[in-house]
């Protein structure tokens, strides 16, 4: 519990200091781009919330090490050291807006390599014929681990589009990891996971619903890396945990990323890395929150922003529930992943074709039992 409370308190205080200090920085460290395809805020907001998250987790893992007078660094400290490249490169982008996505992805990969060297955090099995053979080789396991960790870090960054969306999802995922770590008796991973949850909650109270502080790339890449590594450590340390459990826990941001790449590259014939405004969370905001028909003052748009995240939290929980039920069964987890993918695609195509399920629409927005069509504005298209 100390890990949870200490990380919460440090993250909360750092977040408050960042918000207060940003008033004297002009637009330095603020997200002043209000018109990009994935921008849904109406005033400039500090986007270096990752500093508060990193500080919160760091204090939570360093304190017990100092308190007990240990000579060897703990797994938590080594994990935070490994996270530095992903965090610092993302933070540089937050402050300069001049770091290309490919370099942020490379930095996440470097962090994954450090974790392999320092923590032996490596994926060596999948319980899937053929893939297990590949992972049985040193090179295959190394490549799969780096690719997976960097991919999850990038996926968390992709879903970071609305107040409270990615931070709450990662918090819930870490709680799932903490639960299974407790089930297998891994107290160290339980405490590391809870340190992450506490730091997220300290940031979350400032981010949701008012959006006074953003994660930024530093925060989202750090959280994504941290989440992925906890999952890798869990399945590498405990053979009774299905290797697909970690993937099932992270399936929402991972599938969002894979589907977006397919949609851009195959369906639209554009670069897979090109940003656009038609992610699932973007569609929910634009076509369910009804911003084109309602008031467009700052207060109303901020409220619509905050009302978007609960839809995606529900989607996230829908993957966590079966993950926790079948954490030791690869066949069941594989079936649940396929079901999630079918559900996601079906829901996406219904919304994009203006056939949003009635249960997703507020009663006040329903006209004659049907959702009125929404004209696709320029904001619905990539720049």
C-alpha cells in the first residue's frame, strides 16, 4: 500500500506544480495546437504530465530500497532506468515538437533492450506451435520482445486522445497484472504495478474531467513501456500464466493500432504512420457526442471531451474481464481475442456508416428512434 500512496502523492503534487508553473512559461511545454486531426481541446494545456507520472513511480520504487538499505538495485529501479530512453525522447517531443515518430519508436525499442539486459525481461514462449519454435531461439525471443514492447508503447500513445482515456485504461490494465501477480505469489510485481496505478491516479485527478494537464508523448510512451514490461516480466517469471494473458490485457490499444494501420494502408492507400481523425475514439466524440449540433463554447466542448472516455473504458474492461477469468488458459484467451477483434470491427463500421447502436446514444440525441446523420466535416478527415 505504501507504493500506491507514495506514488499517488508525488504524482499529484508534481502535477499541481506543473499546472501552476505553466502559467509563467507562455506556451513552452503546452499543447497549443488546437486544430490537428487528433486535437480535441480548446485551450493551450501543459502536456508534460509524464514528468509527474515518472516522478511518482520512481519515488515509490526508490523509497523501500533506501529504507531497507539494500545494496543491489531492485527490479523496480532497473525498470525505471530502462524506461529513460522512451520517456526522455517523448518528453523532448513534448517540449520541442520536433521529434519524428520513428525516433520515439526507436527510443521505446532501446528501452526494451535495456530491460532485456538488466531484467532478463524477454518473451520466450507463446504456447502456439511454430511461434514457440521462433521464440526458442535467442534472436527470435529478442526481436519479438523489442517489437512487442515498442509496439505497446506506441499503441498507448495512439489512444491518448481524450481526457482520462489512456491513463485510466493503463491503470485498469496494471490492476489486472497486479491481481494475477498476487495469484502467483509475485509480491514484487504487485508492488510495481500498484506504484504505476498510484502515479496514474495522482495525474488523473488533474486530467479528468477538466483536462488541466496532458500526458504528452513522454507520459504515454513511459506508461506504454511500463505496462508492456510488467506484462513481459509476469509471463517470463511464471510459466503457469498464459503468454497470451498480457496480450489480452493490452488488446484494446494493440488492436486499435493494428486496425488503424490496416485502414490507412489498405483501405485508404496512405502512409500507415499518417495521423488522422477517424480512430474509434475520434468517431465516438464526433458522431455520438454530437458536437456539430451542440454548443461549441469551451465549457461544452470540454464536457463532450470528458464524456468520450467512458465509452472506451467500457471497451477496455470488456477485454480485462475474460483475461482475468482465463489467465492460465491459452485456448480460451485466443478465442476471447478473436471475439474482441470481431466486436471492435463491427462496432467501428456501424459508427463510421452512421448506424450507431441506439444504446450508445444519449436519449436527448435520438430523433424518432434514429440517430440523425452527421455531415462529415473537414475535421473528420486527415490533414
